[in-house]
């Protein structure tokens, strides 16, 4: 079953009929009631109060993420996504920011994220009070109180790190003892008509690494278009669980012929034996994405894949991402760093981890028609641009 999340379908699927309102699902009256008194300054217009953590105030806004092209993968296609911008504000005005890149595949929507925020604020209030430095405690408390809800928790983890970095006056990567360097990011060419795909490849001419979504009956045609349009680019493919193990093994000679550099998630997420089979037949590295959400998943993938793909919206926090790095490295595995279609705010948080991985795939904000944030991320050729500003180094665009 491949749900189609166009705008109407997406709104219908989330039970929302009020398209055009900044906070879908709320009536204007409820919005007015939700905006606290004293929030009249322009920078806070539209923010909704979700609770207090000690004296820190938690606020959120849902924002649209229109993409330049339809973004189709083996599972779904979408042109419009909506994410949640969360802000933690200390009494002295210092703010930490985070983005929840809610993904239906992982059980979340922007609405489910904001519905959880008051509960999240209560749990954090009980666990850490006024201490944003108590991040391990915060992670544990949110896991217990919220269960998975990974992008909601990730947004809070980003905001706490942003606050701590700003308080200390250092970027997060520097706080972790890293140096600002890493592999060039890939750029995704979404599945589309041949004409549009040729156009997309042309637009992406500056990128040295292209990522192609496979797992549809058009795989060979799609790879041919990309290889012809970009004869010298490295090509990575991502099946997003779209093949059976047998289909994936059958596709390997073709992938080798097109010089594919790595294969991401060839088979369904729970088919670990399938991953092992594909890897045993493949000269191309196999990377688990949907099969690897958190650090404990890595243990089950040892010997079955060459590497794992870390995404904050799956693993639920920057600290959990670091744990994945350590568990995977302890087993001699390679690491990829990925993202959803998300703004430069979420990308900025992932960028802090980029010096630790082998393959970077942080094109989420580069696929947007309009990005509400500015910060570290990838340049027009996929090169990595780190922040020198403290915390995540993100501003409003
Ligand atoms: Mg993937």
C-alpha cells in the first residue's frame, strides 16, 4: 500500500479541513486563546504556548514546507510537508530552537507532535526543571513519558543543545570536540516523468553525489536518465523498503553497471535476513535506514549490512545519534547521516554530527521552494557549511 500524500490527501488523512490557517486543526478563536498575553512582540506572532519547563517557556508553530518538485519515493509522493518549530525561552530571553520533521511512516504528523507538547513539557519540568544541561535526564524522561514520538523528542533535544551551546558560546560540534569537516552531501533526484527527471538532473549539475529513489518498475529507466545526465557523479540508490530480497539481488548487476556507490534499505524494515542475503551477494555497500532507528537496532544489524543511516527524526535525540555512532563504530560499521524533507533548522542539528560519518545525505532543505530558516547546511555543490555561531547557528530567513 503506497499512500499518496498530496496536499488534499495529506490534509484529509490528518482530519484537517481548515487549509490556509497557520495552525491547521485549530479555529481562530482557539488560536487567540492559545496565544498568551504579553506575546505581542512581532517575533512571537503566531507562536502557541505549550507549557513551562522550570522557568523556560515552550512554544511552537506549525509551518509549511513546499518543495520545488513533487518528492516521490517508493512508498509515497508529496509536494507539501508541514513541520513544527519549537522554541525554549529562558527568562533572560535566550532561546533554543528545534524542528520536528514529523513523518507519517514513523507514526507522526505535525498535529500529533503539537498534541504531545504539553505532556512533554510536564515530563521535562519534572525531570530537569530549569537545567537545560541535564540532557541525558531529559532524554530518559521523554522516552518514558512519550514513547516513540521521535520527531517531537528530537525537536526538544535540538532546542536544549541550541540553548546549551548559546549559553557556553560555542557551536555544538565544537562542544563535542569535533572539527568542522566532512564528506560532500548527496542530492536527491525524485522519481518523476522522464522529462522532469532530465530537468532535475540538469538543475543538480553542480552536485558530485546524486541519490536516486528506486524500488519502482522504472528503476532501469530512471538510472539511465540520471547516468546519462550526470556521467561523472557518484550515484547512490535508496529503495525505501521497496524491493523483496529476491528483487534486490536481481537488481544488483544493473546497479553495478550504472556504477552505483551504495544501496540504501533494499528490503522491508523487519526483513533483516533479507538484508543479510542482499549484502552477501552485493559488491556495493548496503546501508540500513528504515531498519535502524535507535542504537539498540544496530546490534541486530551487525554482519547484515555495511552501514546504518542516522536521522534525528528517527532516533529522537542528538544524544541517541551519538550512541548510534559509537555502537556502529564498535562493530566496524560505516555511517550515513540523513534527513527528511525539512528546513535548515533540522538540517543544522544534523550537521553537528556530520564530522562523525562516512556518507552525508542532508539535502532536505535544498529541496524546498522556500526555507523559513538560515543556518549551516550544504552548499550548491553539496559541500558542507558549518556554523561558527554558538548552538545550532540558525536564524529566521
Ligand atoms: Mg533512506
